[in-house]
C-alpha cells in the first residue's frame, strides 16, 4: 500500500543542523524499499514522504527514528493511503 506522509515543521527551529542526519535516515529507508520518494513543501513549511507500508500507522512507525522527529523539528504528522492512478507510482487496479 502506498502511504502519503505529511510533515509540518516547527517554525522556531533551524533545521539545517539536523537535516544531514534526517536525509541519511530517509536514504536508508529508500535503500530498504520502504521510502518511494520525499521532498520539502517550501510554501507550507513541511514535507511529503511517500512510503510503501502495510498501513498509515506502519508508515509512521517506520519514521519514528527520523532525526527530525527525535530532535523535535516536527510539529505535526499525517499519514493516509494514497492511490495514484497515473504515473510512475500508479498500481494496476
């Protein structure tokens, strides 16, 4: 199942010191096949992380050790199933 995870970053913290560890963590998830793609949402001070997981809860569990979360850089997270119908992430019905 494809899960779209949204991060909303805190506004009173410079993320640049934690970002290298965050990206290394995400790279490990990608190499393991759990993370499909990710990137910042600059206009909303957040990020979108697209995961392969059994459920939204399982996707959030995979992200529990994200240095951004551990270091208090994330104000809120959401996760929900996403069903892309066109493009490289589309799955046959």
